[in-house]
C-alpha cells in the first residue's frame, strides 16, 4: 500500500523514531504493511460496519 513519507513520519513520531529510521522502515515490506495498515484503519467510512473499507479506500474517498 502506498503511504506518504509525511504520514509515516507523523505516525512514527508517536513511536519516537527519527526521520532517517522512519524512511528506512517505510521502504521495507514490514514497514509498508505496518504503515499501510495504520492508514487503512484510520480511513473514515460512512457506514457502521467496516466490511467494504478496503474496497472503498482503493476506489477513492468520493466513490461511496
């Protein structure tokens, strides 16, 4: 999942990681999954059950 460095940096500040370490972690498979999952779970959905959250996220914010 594509995650911006700015988003990863903001999330990593909560983990007290410096920028260089955040960039190194972001471009690994584990880091991409970790930061990508955090972004996906933070996606605001307009329905009570998050069943289609992944599909809506991939399609775009204004598709639902």
